[in-house]
């Protein structure tokens, strides 16, 4: 199978590309190489015979038409997106342009290509979304594929809009689409603006470890390589028109994530004085910060046999080890726009 992966130089996209090449798939990586993308994420596969890279933007319809015609993929796995909530608060336009208009362009280009080739039954368009489209949970319950949409940030609203477009293209045009909604990803190669890499890298530098509000917000944490496994499984065996919720079944408060990382670093890279948790600093909360997310992955477990393989403690240990061993990967990224700055307070 040949897969066109959009956003394949990003965190999740590169995990999918690496796994797909290892499994014998051909991969065409379409990426605009914006601030959070990193070609170094693909260093282990960029010379593989089944790998090709296309520097292009999903907002460019002509480029999409050319790439589809040139590579003739069997499936499109759509991951390209602006994804940082804080950046969406400061600059929402980029999120509408990429996540909504870009998805529209990709749907139309894929539909035209699929139709021109007689609408082959095996073609798939897999759209990767987030649990944030469902809004905020109370203390009980979990999101399912039937949860109502209630986005609370420009980011989640843009992803909700793209989800609706994808489903509409299935209902109206018959395009064989599948939608997935995942919980918070973490693991190797994550750009240093999200909670876990920020905590690891700030702790190593002896800088404050910022925690929004009281750190009581709860997330369901999914190791990125488990997510990549799930996406390839859905691509191969999922039913067109179906939605699959992919969760890590590992709920933790943000403050607990931070203190767990501190404990791991105390063992592996101790400070000369004091403990890493002494660096924890509570800061002003994000506007509209959802209290809790959690996903019920029963459908993907019962229909496709997928469950997450790692607990959060196992995954955090593996993640910290990776960042400790790969300073040459993350050090240059600290100079990129917005890294290390507090974003999302312009509301």
C-alpha cells in the first residue's frame, strides 16, 4: 500500500511514517515544513526506497493535484494541522486557513483524483482529529464516537469544522473517509512547546517548570507510537464512514505528569542542589482551559483489536530517556519562533 501522509515531518506524522516504512508500506510525506516540522524526525527513513518527500502546503490546491497524480496513493492519511491551543488564542487565522481551508482543499483534490480513476473501492481518506472537539468533561464519564461536539478554543473549533467537512464529503460524494479522534499524544520527537517536552527541557536547564492554574486539569495520555499503530490499523481495517476514538486509558492531572517527570529526572539526571520539583511554578491559566478529557476506546478495541501497549509511567520513562539521549535533535529547536515564551494570554 502507498500512503500519502500530510504533515509527515511533524510529531505524530513522522511516527506514522517511520512505522509504515518499517511495515513495508510506501510513504509519500507531504509537509509545508512550518515551525513545528522537522525533517530530522525522518532521518531513519529518508533514504528508504519506499519513502518520498514533497515540500508542499495543503492550502495549495494545484500542488495537491500534482502530488496525487504523480504518486497515485492508495490512501491519504491527513495529519497536517496547526495544533497548539495557545498559539490559536494569539493567532486564530492560521488555524482556520490550514485546518479548515486546507482540509477542504485536500478533500476536493482527493475526490477529483478518486473520481477520475473510477472511484476504486480500496481508496481511503483517514482524517486524524482530537478529543478537544468534544469540549470539557466533568469528573465522570468518557468521550465516545457519539459524544456531541462542543469546542472551546480556536484550535478545537477549527478541528471540529474539519471533521464535519470530512463526514459531509462521505455523505454527499461517497468519498471513503474514516475519522479518528485521539487523546493527548506524547513521546519522542515532540516539539518543545507542549507540556511534557517543556517540563523535561526546562528541568534539564534548571528553569521554572510552568504549570497552568493549579495543575488540576486532567488529560488522557497516549504514547505516540501506540497512536501510530492504531492509525495504520484503522487505515487497513476500519470501515468507511466510521469514526474511531483512540485513547491511552491513562488519565492524569497535569501536575502529576510534571512531578512524575521530576522524579524520573531526579534518578537519571539529579540537580546539584534540591529536587527538580522545586522548580514547579504555577502560572496564570489558559483562557477557556478545559477541565478534563478522557476517551473510551471500546469501539476500536472490539472491532479492530487495538489497545494501548504502555502505561503512562512506562511511556514517560521512555520519553525522558529519549530526550536525554537526543540533545542534538532538540537543542536547535529551542531557537524557533515562540519556543520558551508564554503564549495564549492575548484573550
